[in-house]
C-alpha cells in the first residue's frame, strides 16, 4: 500500500463524518493531492451506480465527486440495504451477495473484513491519500466483536483516527470523553485528535472547555467547524430536512406546485426529489403515516427496497384511496422505480427476493405487472421524454415489468429502447430512471405536465453540489489545523489552488443542464 490513510469516526450517527470526509477530500484535491474516499460498510437505501455498473453507497459517490475522482465500488465494498427491521440485502463489491438477518451477517463478518481490506488496498495503490469514514459510533460495545466499520478496520490497516462530535446536539464533551473511555487502550491511542462540528456563537466562550478537554484526554482539538447555513449535500439515507432556501415566485406567478411524496417505510433514493425541493415554484411534502394525504397537484411514489410491503403500507394508511380521489379531481401521479412497479396491476415475487414469496396487487393504474427476480439491473442511462427533453440518470432495480402499458413509454433510452409507461389519459406516468428530474429541461417538461405553467427557474444541482464542496473546503481550511492533519498523512502543506470551473458532467448519474 502506497497511500496514507486517515479515518474519521463519530461519537454518534450524523455527527459529521460524511461531511468531514467530503470537506477534507475537496481541500486535498484543491492542493493537487490524489485522494479517494472509503467506507468499508455503509447501511443506506440511497445508492449510486458506477460507470462499470456496480452499486455503492451514494454518500461515497458524492465524496468521490468532492475528491474529483470517478466513483468505484472499492470505495464502499459492503453496502447494507435494509428490507425490514431485521433483515437487509448485502451488496459486496458492487453486486448483491445475499439477504441476511443480523445474526447471519455477524457470522459473515470475518470473511467480509478480508474483502474490505483488499478493496482499501486497491484504492491505496491508486491514490496518495485514502480518507475513511466510519459508521455510527466506535463505542457500540455490543458490535465490537468482528467490527469492520470502525476501530476493527482502523486496527486492520493501522491508520490514525479523527473523532468528530456534534455540539449542536449538546453534550459534546460527554460524547468525546465517554467514547474514549469505551475504547480499548490500543484503540484509544489511535485517536489523533478531535473535531467539533456545527458550532454556533462566540468561540471564545467555548475555549475553556476545549482547554479542559485537551488536558483531560491528552488529545488535541484539531478544530471547531461552524454551523454552515444554506449548504446542499445529498442525504446519506434519512429523509431530508430543510434545504437551502430558494426565492419563491413573485406576484403574478401563482401558487407553487404542490408535490406530495408518501414517506414509504423502505423509501430508497429519495434524492430523486431534490431538484423539486430546490425549485422556487415547487413545494415538496413527505406524507407521514397516520395522517391524511395532503392536497397535491402531483403525487410521486418514490423508490422502495420492499415494494410489496410498502404497497401494503400504502393501503393501511388509506393512501391508495386518496390517490384514486386525487386522480378523479384531475391530479397527476408519477412513480419512480419501485413506485412505477406499484402503479401496475401486480407485483410478483416468486423467489422471495424482497420477503416471503408471493404476489401483491398493485394500484392498478397502469397496464403492466412486475415479476421480481434475483438479478439486479444496474446501469447509467441517457434518453429523452416524449417531447424530446433530455434525461440522464441511472437504473437500479430488481425485476422485469411487462404489459400493454409499455407501448406508451415515458422515456426512450439510448441503446436500450422504451422505458416506463404513461396512462391512456396522460395523467399517470411511471419510469425506472432515477434522476429523471435532474436535467433542467426534463424537470421543466415534467412540471409542466403536472400543472406548473411556467416551470423555469429551477436550480442546477451540480452547481449547488460543487458550491457546497467549495464551502466545505473553505471551512476546513479556515477552522481546522490543516498543517497537523497533513502531518498525520505524512504530507507537507502546499497552498490550496483555486477551484477550477465546475465540470460539465457528474459521475453520480447527474449532469448539468
């Protein structure tokens, strides 16, 4: 292995591990250092497709873009995609390996560690620095045996660790000191310093606490990152919170288009909705269980990792009846990937790909039916809508959809042919293409179909993403001890170069309009 490796672990989930790896990746890339992200094990339902047709966690694909490198499954060799509260699909080196419950996965871990270390080794031979993101917290003592995601991996490759904690949640000193206390002596010695994330206010008031922390633990505080407002980074898995505000339509432009998305229990790749959430004339609402479906112009059924189970959930909530009522009053309905499958007549799962074998009636809104199968379709795609608007994205689904409804396709894909279906009355549309809203022209076309007369004014997601990377890099350069971090990597501190113009192409299946 030729690369230096530095690992970022967190005191809790959402402490800032992904953010710090992303920020350091862009900061090092701006200095001309060949850097790659890595996460040995990721549990998430938001995934990405690599150019070679492998599946990996979307967070690592975003980090690869920050590092200005093409994403590769070596950056996330193990991806766990939950299908229920007790089971998950195991993706190994970009391909489905098995369905596994917690006990079976625990028995699998010794084999996986060998594969994880091998993937890291391949990255290390191709780059000068590998930035590793941990998972959850290293202090989960019930998960220590056979650990491949935190200190187990750090010890296997012998790398230093930065521990990050979120001060906005409160209890930051207890989080840091408590985490150290629960580590073994060798693991504790591996922690090279702390980063405190999401600080608001006057840092002078925090300094006495930082001095105490350094005296108490003997570990340096490498910096305090401020709470960054208005930053767009795609959510790793959980349903997203607030996005950077966009100017809403002015007088004379009418009310925003109301888009409602049922918050399916196994919702996947909800980042498909980010272009709409950022649009100044669109309001997106994720509909929670136990409440009526809000009034909408457009209802979007998103991707799902458990289509039949989520169909049952829709019916339990009464959302199926609400969707029919919405259509009777002239509304529009769209399904993406698993949502497209739900719109059909039936979803069959004879092999038990997503659960117990069997069949579940769909919503019956499109003349198609789907049979799930063990093989998974993984590819990046390009094509166009019926009006010629360009579409670029990716497919990631199990199963084959057939039926007369496919004779009215939603998208025509280059080299692949027709995709999806549109109902005879034009009110219902389904597609397998994730990222169908990403290009501004396609978003305008689909929003006009949904009832937004003038859909101009959408945001360029790639520009927003690049701007977010630059903000993060600026923040770590200003607020972290970069000289000390570079020293951990055995590097000197060359000056950061100005960022180049944003690339015209993203390797996430997202492209500039």
